[in-house]
C-alpha cells in the first residue's frame, strides 16, 4: 500500500467552490479529485516533454543543400553500381 501525505493548498474561493461542486457531482472526495487532477497534469507534462524531444530530434532534418548533396551522392552511387555490375 502506498503511503499518503497530507498537504494544505491555497486557492481562490471561486475555484474552491468549483472543486467542491465537481467532487460532489463525481461522488468522490475533494482529495481524490486533486489526486486525479495532478496525475492528469503530470501525464500531460510527460507527453509534452516527449513530443518536444521528438521535435528536437527531427529538427536536425537535412536542409535543402544537404538533400541536394545526398541526391547527387545517390545518383553517383547508382551509376557506379550499374557500371561495375557483372
């Protein structure tokens, strides 16, 4: 069983009232609602961080001049293979 920790937080009264109303509608405790909300926030943050890492990895995609060099190299390699084919 995971251990729990009590904490106190401060928030605007209007938000507190919305939290109470939502917890009541969902028939869960206010504490459970906060746990669900924080877990969701953490998961979204992890997904955002992963997407940022993926985007960073693809940001190194070759620019147009590099693509041109690659194309020339492929053409030259193909010609060499055709010439040297048995």
